[in-house]
């Protein structure tokens, strides 16, 4: 597994931008993130890259835990 995202929740203030997103990407896979305007695509990518801090969830990249937050 190259990237694993579990139960990702990201807020902008009191607004929920991403609500419980989970997925895995394995080495060698080609993937895309699609959705309507305002669906949270950019927010997910910004959170994975470390530009935003999630409220809850876990991000594992190349078997290294990069973020884990269990607050409710």
C-alpha cells in the first residue's frame, strides 16, 4: 500500500468540507479524484500534502503514519 486515508474529516471553521473519506492507493496504480464543484477534492489533496490539518482521521504514506487524529 502506497497511500491509505481512513475516516478523513476536515473543517473550515464550523463548515464540514470533508466528511469521513477513506481510500487506499497501491503502488503502480493510477487514480483520479473526481467530483462536483465543492465536493472536497482540493481539500483532500491539501490535507494529504500537509497544507491543512484534519479534524479526524489517519493518513499513512509509504507505510509511515503521517497524521492520526481521533478527536470527536
